[in-house]
């Protein structure tokens, strides 16, 4: 099967410089949703018809299995498909999809494909309570499809038809060239309508069949920011329901956003207002507090992520405690039972088994062993203004509060660092390290007082 995706339109009503099909739904361009669904059907050819913003569209979704056909001027849906013809395999049928209809399920498309087989012309239709604006499916007394008439060309009677053309069709390809070449644009919009091909097929003795989607939202398109927002909510509701079905506890299924993939083990619980991006995996018994943003992360079993934690890449072992207000950046690796608390940032660093950094610290480019206690206000000074360097802290080290570790530096096993120490030289095993400072106290000191005006 060939698949042609129409994506040449401008999308004026989006009121945006970005081509319509590149607007994001669940963190991914509308067109990328359609391409991903198309791929699940293993097409022999996958052609995207581009026009408005063609270069941007090519750049955004270009891939070895995607070919592009350019439609310079948007003369109608029939004209758009015509531009793709030279790239199609004439021996197999062609399925036409729309770059701005992102939520059609593969199962629905398969139903249409199966109904049409290799010989028939298939139209995906749906009966709606408000058909205004859509092409109507006109049937004869026997119920056979006669034609599709656009809203603007329809008679009063035809406008009362509730069954509409979703736009998604499948057609034999060999005959398509002649059918498209014979289209006329003598209609209300002066366009070459793909919908008129139905009549060409009937004239040629080709049977026209219809199939229906499981849900009406599968056929909804995006023409405005309002429709985009509506489809985003439909998609997020579907994702939330799938998570609930899989046994995940969501404190409020209306307040979770998944912009990528979220895999959950057993007995995972997610509080309100969390955003998941990229690929996120939560193992069994993970608890996510409210208002967390979690991207590209693997969270180990029994780990608790408290409120307002922000993860942008990182992995944790089992029974870790994160947050509230913790931040993990790419390359953060927390071993089992580690604790990373409020206002602690961990980047490109390993925290060993049971190690704790509970308050106000920056741990960057570091290898930290097991059972290390990092006091409040500890900073790894990993950047010398030109290059990054590593800090190594071996097992069982106690880092006093307000310590700076000037990398590259190595602190041996069992070391104790006194509070307020700047460590710029390596420290041997089991040593105590401190900077000599004196505490001076003066008696009878009078603090300045504000002058009276
Ligand atoms: C089309 C159908 C209509 C159907 C509706 C479903 C036709 C003539 N009408 O109407 O029966 O009910 O979709 O939403 O097909 N496009 C191009 N090049 C063009 C014209 C359009 O690539 O020259 C693309 C658009 O970017 C869009 C899609 O095709 O993604 C549909 O075009 P649009 O003009 O919105 O068609 P409708 O008038 O909605
Ligand atoms: Ca449309």
C-alpha cells in the first residue's frame, strides 16, 4: 500500500508563522503523529505532500522512509494527491491521510483498508450531530454511495445529511492518474476536489465502500488553536485512561500531561499536575508527588519523588527519595536508597548506595561513593571558566556544610571535611580536612544605628 499525507495547507486560522502541521500535540508535531501511525501500517511508499513552509516541514519530519512531493500552489485536495502520483507504486492501493488529523487509530485505518481490498474505493465516513463545513456522503435509495458533495456546493437537502466525509480515502492507484486528470474545478471553491474522484470510480465500475472509526475524535482535524487545544485534551484523556486501565493511580486523570512515552510498573501513584516528557519509566511502587516535571528518566522501584521535583534526564535505583524541589540533569545516576533533597542539583554525577545530599547543593561531574553524607550548601566547583573537571568522593565520607570542592579533586574513603572548608587538594583515606581559620570575638561592640532625620 502507498500512503499519501496531505500537508501543503497554510493553516491561516492558526495565526502563526509555523506551518500548521508542525504545531505540537503532546510534544510532537501533528504531522509526526500521522507519519508514526502510517508507519505502523508498513506502507511500501510513504509520501508527504508539502507546500506552505515546505522546507521547514521537510526538515522537521524528514526520514529515510519518507518522500516529499511539492505542491507549489494549493489548488485542492485532488491536485495535492496528483503531485504525489509519480512517487507511488501503481500496483498497490493508495491511502490518503491528512497532516492535520493527528489522532486516527491504526485499527480504524485497517478497517477501511480491509473493506476496500485491492479493487474497491473506500471512504472513511462518520455520522455527526453537526455536519456543517464537511463534505456530505450522498447515497442512492439502495444505500450505495453516489457522490460526495462539499458544504459550499450542497443543496438544502444535501446539507441535512449527517454522514460526512472524514477526508480519509483509499483508492486503487493504477486508475487514479486518469481520474485525477479528469477533475474539474468548476465548483464553489474553484478547487480540484479529491472528493469528486468517487464519481469517476463509480463511472469506471469500481465499487465504493465505506468504513467508520471507533470514535468520532479520531477524524477531527486542527484548523485553529482552539481545535488544537481540544485535541490535546482528548489525547491526554486517552493516555490517562490507558494508565488507569494498566493499574496506575492518578490523583486526577485530568491533571497529567504525557508528551512522549510513560511506562509504569505495578502500584505506581502519580499526584496532580505532573508533566512527563520523552521516554520515562517508573518501576513498581514509585510515587510521584504533585507538580513534578520528568523527562527522559528511569526511576527505580519504590522510589519516592516529592513535590516540585524536576528531572531532565537521569536514572535512580530502588527506594530513592527525591525532592521536594530536587533537580536531576542529564547523567545523574542515583544508586539504591540515595536521597536528594530540596534545592539540590545533580548533573553528570553518580551518587552511591545510601548517599545523601539533602539540602541546597550542586553536585556536578562527580563520582560519589556509598554512604556519603553531603552537608547543606556543598558545591562541586566543576568549571574553571574553560573546562569541566571531576570530583571524586570515596565511600563513607562526611562532607560538612558549606564545603567547596575545587575539581579536579579526590577525597579518600572515610574522610571528614569540616564545615566551611574549601578542598582544592586531594585528601587521603580517613583524614580530617579543614581550612585553618580563626574565630575572633570583640567585647562591647556597638552596631551602627540609623541617624534620625
Ligand atoms: C476536505 C474534504 C471534505 C471533508 C473534509 C474533512 C475535499 C474537497 N473536501 O474539506 O469533504 O469533509 O476535508 O476534514 O477534499 N490540502 C493540501 N493541498 C490543497 C488543499 C488541501 O495539501 O491544495 C490539505 C490541507 O493542508 C489539509 C487537507 O488537505 O490538511 C484538507 O484540506 P482542506 O482545504 O482543509 O479541505 P476541507 O475544505 O476541510
Ligand atoms: Ca479541513
